[in-house]
């Protein structure tokens, strides 16, 4: 009797690296956006490129849908498969393969955790710039698939600006290398494709020198519009901070009540974190200019981190804020939308209106420099009405982003969450072109089906049906 595809997978990666029991599968039924859940049929943990190639060949032959998964910190329902599908967990492929100090690049496997790369090259005076707030856990493969951003990306650009080459296994099991040096730059096409083109098995990433001087300023304002106005003025004055991050009062209070406590002003309606980096002379000059601009907005508090420890504490507060939201409610729906910087105050006022309408607390922390907002809805996923309410509220905010000339996603991707809104941002012709391009790499839609582009009603229901709370 011929082997089943599960038996074949076990032969390739070893029986203990194919998970089938209910308890193990439970951890893979959602990413960090727990509004969407779908239990996979199996999880496979390959350890080498050869194993990924063999796994993809088996799944292709058996016509089994599959999706790669890094740390599962995605916030748009990306690393999920329809029931019976297979998750390829890339976490065993977590080796840093090469660091070229002189040419300033690193070659890594996709399961390397973002911060581990910067920690590894720190003693060489180098770093990897994109710094998602999830950088202590999220993987570089997941970062490339989502084109991750982060506070420092205001100056340095998102992941796509730091990707030099990638090795990718397509749905049919064929292995390809795409590089910035190729005539047709498929590397750029891969970045942000949400795991729908191929499984990334190796990456070559740019490293940049650590700055010789850094200055971090914390400004407390009476409210969010004041903080937004200060951000617009900083950019209008031609200042080039590396980061411009805003947190509102609910976020400040959640942080200050948590282990991420950073000494943020509890009486402020919003704080702005602004950081400058470069050589000492440049940073000193810019610091004076930055202070001048901030003072024009009558901050309640204005201070500069006096020690490296204070700077670390401020960033720990900012980057831990997402986790601190756990105090507000059992679940958090973290949204991601973009508006032109000049429209930040307007969209934040709209978010406040929606908060009142929906009757659930919303905390805000956002990459203000990029116009990238992240309202955090605090809700209880055990209540189906709250699930529906936050989902509808999110869609309303995203539609407003589009109306203000923005877009559906700054960095979390489209995933399952926003695919139904894609036709509101893009025309039929653009969607059709994107679909045709995807089909070149993934013709049978077996690789991460239903993500990024609008899907058919039947396919959408295959996922929605399994949402906790059971409403479609
Ligand atoms: C508290 C918190 C803070 C966050 N802050 C930020 C932030 O500041 N900036 C930001 O951009 N995001 C942020 N995120 C979102 C998330 O961390 C990023 O999207 C991250 O890039 C996902 O990486 P991951 O390894 O967890 O990927 P996963 O969630 O496992 O997967 C994400 C997507 O990538 C695909 N994928 C994963 N690995 C591969 C691979 N090897 N080959 C092909 N496709 C693959 C998956 O199929 C899926 O579509 C945050 C999330 C949390 C929970």
C-alpha cells in the first residue's frame, strides 16, 4: 500500500517534527490577531532547505493547502490555513549563516529572531535597522513576508529597504534565489507578499553602522492633537529624527501600571518620543532645533534621556505597550492603517468618535512620523457581539483612512483581516493584475490561500466559521 502524505512528511522531517495532536495544534490556530481562528490538520517543522523542498513537493502532489509561520506574532490573520491544511513552522531554521563585517550584510535562516541578529553583530559596531515592537520574538522570515516596520523605520525605511537577497521555495517545491542584482527584481516583489509567493528559506540582509551619538526626547502634551501637530512641525522644519512615536493617555497608563513602566507622565494626554542619531556634532545641533520646535507646543513635560538606561527604559515602555494592553481587557484587536501625516489629528479624532460609538476602550500608540496608526481595541473575544463590534469599528476606521488619502496597512499586512476591503483601495484592474502575478508563483493557490487579496465568499467562510464565538 502506498504511503499517506503524512507518512511521507514524517519520513522527511522525522516523526517528532510532524505535529498532529489536538493540544499541539491549538497553538497554531491563530496568530496574534485572535479574531480569526482555524485549526490546521498538521504542523511540520523542517530543519533544512532540502527538507522544505521535499515537504513542499509532497504537499503539492497531494494538493494540500499550506502556510509558512514564523513566531505567529502577525496581526492580520496571516499564518493560518483552512481546516486540514498544513503549517510549516520555520522556527527550527534559526541559524545566522554568515556575517560579512566589511561588506555589511548577514545571511540568515528565516526563523532567526529579529533582535538576535542585532545582538549578534553589536560587537562589530553594526545593527539590523528594522525594529518592530515585536522584535524580541518575531522572525526575520515573518518580517520580510509582512514588510515589517518599527519606530526606527521612520529614518531607515521598512524591511524592504534592507533586503538584499532571498532563497525561496515555491508551491511546487522548486528552489529559487532572488537578488537585488537580478535584472527583474523579484526580491522587492517578495517583500510584503505575506507568504503567498513562496516559503523563504534564507535571507541576505543589510547591516548598518551603529550611530556614535543618540539623543532621545520625551515630550508630554495635553492631548493627542497637540502631539500630532508637534510631529507635523518637526518634519516641516526639515528635522530628520530616526523615530517619532506617539502614545495616548490610555496607553501611558497601561504602561505605567505594567512591568514596562518607563516613568511616562501620567498627567499627559499624549507623549511623543523623538530620537536623533548620527555623529555627536550633528546630534547636538539637531537636539537644539528639536527642543525649539517642541517648546512651541507648550509641552506639559519635556525631557531628554540623561543616561543610556533612561533611553532603554523609554523604549522598553513604548515597545512593551502592546503587551501592557492586556490589563484593559482579556483580548486586544490591534489595528493598522495609514494616513498622510497632515491628517493624523483628523483620524485620531475619528478614532475617538468610533470608540464612543462602540463603547469599548481604545488605546493608541503609533508610528506618528509615518502616519501609521495602531488603535488597540480592548474587548472580550468570548462575547460574539464584541467581536463583531470591534471588527466593524476597525473597518470603519480603515475606510476613513482611505477617505483621507491613506491606505489599509502600514506594516501588519492585509492577511484575512482586510482582504474584503481591498476593492475599496484598489480598482478591479489592479486587483486582477496582482492576482495574475501571484498565480505565476502559486498557480493553484495552495500557498497561504485567502490572504492579501479579496477571496471568494466560500473561501472566506472557511476561515470565518472558525472564529471563536462562532459567528460568521
Ligand atoms: C506586541 C506586538 C507588536 C508588534 N509591533 C510591530 C511593529 O512595530 N511593526 C510591525 O511591522 N509589526 C509589528 N507587529 C506584527 C508582527 O510582529 C509582524 O508582522 C512580524 O513581522 C511577524 O513576524 P512573525 O515571525 O511572527 O510572522 P508570523 O506571524 O508567523 O507570519 C506572518 C506572515 O508571514 C508569513 N511567513 C512567516 N514566515 C515565513 C517564511 N519563512 N516564508 C514565507 N512566509 C512567511 C506567514 O505565512 C504570515 O503570512 C507586532 C505584533 C505584536 C504582537
